[in-house]
C-alpha cells in the first residue's frame, strides 16, 4: 500500500482528487503550449483567470441586480476561492 501523500494541513490527496474531472489536452494544444516560454504560459493562465473573474462578475451582477458592486465582488471572490459560504 502506498503511503498517503499530503501537504501540511490537508487531507490525503487521493480523497480530494476526482480523476473523472481531469480533462486531457489535445496533443496539438499540448505541443503549442510546450513551445511557449514559461512567461507566455503564465500570461495565458493569468488572462484565463481574469476572463473567468470578469464573466462571473457580469453573470452575478445580471442575476442579482439588487446587489451592490461590493456585494458582487465579495461573491465573486468567495466562489473563486471555493468558499462554501
């Protein structure tokens, strides 16, 4: 039996990882990403994060027009940090 792999303060990694939720990149996409520098890959990841944040902000603002901008930003932060509330 393999010893549990954990990081300090976390549960056994195997209990947190659902392999059914992992998506495999298409080989062409993987090759394109490998060809980029670390800085380019980091920029792409940051832009993806900003896009997700902006789309979630727009969705919540449209879904809850009664919320103040501060309340919308608070909920965006909560969801992106996976806080169950």
